[in-house]
């Protein structure tokens, strides 16, 4: 139903005048509305029905082959002062960006329906949640937003009560990579996206709102919007501790968030609870602890590599009511991707007969979209308006060498340096080269809506009298041996590392102190039943002093990139460690 809120009505009218749609549809989020959209998309080829017996209510979407990932080179943060966006972002002057976007939007929805999608990021009744409205001409985007956010009438009602919302305008345009931009105007709380239908470029509640705009808002309001999973670890005593972990795109958040404990741990009574798999909003509570909510309501997860062996919880949630984007299909219409242990692909992600020599069955960044509630390990705590208190924060990345399996920061300042210094190999989640090591502070390089120097200072500011901050750690599941094989088994066995992390956070485990942080001695980790070679474990936990001398020099250069905005305390912390290594 059209809104009575004047500012919302006015904006929708203005956008319709600019884009000239045939019709305007206000989304209520109902089942009936979704059924109509699915019918429309089956008819126009946006969706293909998958096998109803094995996968009821599941659909395949094949995107344009030129539109399969985020486009960081076309993503801009448009602040009045370029220094506020920082060297970590592409910047465009706001008036110029608006002129370019207006030219692209002019008449772009002729012959199309314009959907008005009110959404709430976070539980509808949480004071920590924030709302937005996305206008889009893509029914695929509407169907995804319905799964990924609290979308429809309830969100609209909250927006009308609050009178405040983030404005997101999206058109797929012609899906032409040369006419594509993802623009952010943090000072106006608005987003404008054109020319892509892919997740992070088009589902504006996700990276554009919940990270780029929200991180900017969070800085002025005293909280943090982060690219982190949130997971609860219940020990055999029945105590649950919550952990938030930042890993760059396609570096293991979804998998860690829904981890299945190894056999021995299960027998002893360990349980893992999923709160969120990609985004975490953290606010200091009255008791000084940090409380986290997952602003999303679904998972937009990487399909390749997901299997009964690596992530059985994900496999279980993908049997019904899911959208698959750019996966392969079997002859009987079941979704298929690399890493699956059963089935044979008949067609690849572009709908061609599968030929291993031509293309993998699934695009390396093929994705599934599914409601969070379908995950067997999902917990009601994810719906708690207060959020969950955090006991630890973990930073991690893909590092074939140098970075040990796990390392504990000495204090908050050191932890912020560890996060700021993160580096990781690039993945297929963004277009461009894969496997190149780059700095990716807090896994937020593509997502921070403002200057990283200011962002580091904001992180440091949480360390104040009365704060009961989580302990900070770093992990690396991706060390490789001389043959290029992963040295650590990963997945479920990562719980062995989380056990040490939580025992350290509560003062119950040993460690070896080194200049770069505290690492477990081999005997501090539970390796029962793992069958890991002692020499390999020793290598995984070793701190390579020579390697770290070079790393610290490189981190020093990196911190200089943000000039005066890099906090002095961070530079001093780095210098102290470099001196200890020398
Ligand atoms: P985004 O959704 O892009 O933010 O990615 P993510 O961080 O949620 O990554 P995800 O959990 O989807 O994992 C990405 C890829 O890494 C998948 O192919 C996984 O199978 C693989 N992976 C995840 N965890 C591990 C691990 O512990 N070890 C190894 N070797 N691979 C892993
Ligand atoms: C990521 O790239 O980090 C993702 C997928 O989680 S996207 O929604 O495209 O950002
Ligand atoms: Mn992500």
C-alpha cells in the first residue's frame, strides 16, 4: 500500500517521474505477492524451476555472464570532502555522481514495473535495527530482498513511525558493464545502483546499506557495523559464548557460522548456534559489554565447496524454498556445484551442456539465497532485540604462508592493529584477479563507508573506562604446504581453535607469548582424533620472526597511506612490535 509518510511518498513520486515505469508496486512481503513474482519470473526466464520432488520451491537464476560478482572498481563513496571517503574508497564529487546517475536513470524503467521495497535490517522490534526502502525494477531483487531482510508491511509501518529511512534506488538498466555504477551518498543516507543484478551490487540492504552507509552512521552514533559472522559456542557445561569473526569475502564466514562439531566434541556435548553469517552490528551495552545483532534475515552464500562433508547444515537448509544463482544442474533438475559428492552436472551455469574442459559447472561465485530460519543451527537468540553479548572477536584471512593458525592479541589496541593489518588473497566474490594478497583491514576494504584512518580511530575509541570488551584474536585456516595443499583440515575442526579462543577469553588455557601475539603451544590445543602430524601442527603454530619483520615494515607503509588520520596509538603499537622483533 502506498505510504502516507510524506517524505517517502515524495521520493517515490520523484523517482517514478525520472525513471518512467509503466506501473508502481508497493511490496507487502506476503506469500501471495511472492508467488506472483515467481510466476512472472518463470515466464520471462529470470527463474527456472528446479526438481520439485528433491527441491520443493527452489529456483535457478542464470545471471548475465558479465554480471556475476561485486564490482569494486565501479563502487564509489561520494562525500563532500574526498578525504572523508579515504584512499580505501573510490570517490566522486556528489553533484557529479548525481548528474551521471540521473542520466542513466532517465526513462530506464519504461515498459517495466517499479517495485517499492520497504525493509528492516535487524529484528523489527529491536532498537539496534535500522530501516530502508529500495526501489528496483528487478523482480529477482525483490524476491532476494524478501529472503535477506525483514521486508514488507511491518518494515513500512516502522518506517512510518520513525520517519527516517535509507533511500536506495536500483535499476538493472541493460546489464551493461560499461553502464554500471554503485554509488553511496553517506551524508544523504542514500544509495544509487545501476546496471547490475548481482547480490552485493543490487540487494541494497546488504553491503551498501548494512555496511557502507551503516558504518558511516555507526561512527557518529557510537557503534560498529562490521563484515562479521556471529556464532554461539555452547560448551558441555551448557554455557554459551558468542563470537564475532571478520573474514574477507569467500574466506569462511558462512562455514564457521554453521560449523558442526567434530565427533568427539559432539559426544562431549558441544553445540554451535548460528546468529549471522555475514554482517554484525555491535553496540556497547549498559554493562560495558558489546552486544551484536545480525541485521540480515537470510544467507546469500557461496555454493561451490558447500557439501555434506564441509557444511551439512547448509546442505540441509538448501533442500527447499531457496534461490540458486549461477549453479549447474543435473539432468533431473537438481542444483549442482563443484565440491558436491553426489550427482552429475548436465548443464553449466550458463545453461550450456556441461563440459569440464570449457567451464566449471557452477560459477566460482555461484550463490544460494535462503531464509536464516531454515538453518538447523539457527538460534532464537538471533531474534533477540537486545542482541547477544560478545566474548571474542576474531579476524582472519586467506594466507598461504606466514600467519599462524591462531594468535591472541595482548589488548584492545594490539587487537585493532591486528585487524587493521589483515591481508588476504582475493577471491571470486569480486571481479578482478583471484589469489592476490592485499590488505583488507577488518575484512572491510570493500565495505567501509569512510576513511580507514578515522575507522581505526573509531575502533580504538571503544576502549574506555567501564568497557568490558571482547578479547581479539587472529586465525588462518588457509596455510599451504610446499605441495600447495591446505595444512589445517578446517571446517568442523575449526572448533578446536574456537575452544582455545574461548578458554583464553575466560583465563583457562595456556599460551606462548611472542612479539606478534600469544600462540597456543601444541599441547594447548585439543587435537584428539585429528591425526595431524606433530611437525605440521608445530609449523602451523610457529611465529616466523624474519617473515614478520618484513610484514611489520609493510604494515608501517600501509598505515602511512591514511596520513594524519591514522591514530598515533596504532603507529606506536606497530613500532613497539617491530622493535621487539629486531
Ligand atoms: P562471503 O559470503 O563472500 O562473505 O563468504 P564467506 O566468508 O561466508 O565464505 P564461505 O564460508 O562461503 O567460504 C568460502 C569458501 O571457502 C567455500 O568454498 C568454502 O568451502 C571454503 N572454506 C570455508 N571454510 C574453510 C576452511 O576452514 N578451510 C578451507 N580449506 N576452506 C574453507
Ligand atoms: C561478499 O562478497 O562479501 C558477499 C556477497 O557476502 S555480496 O552480497 O555480493 O557482497
Ligand atoms: Mn560477505
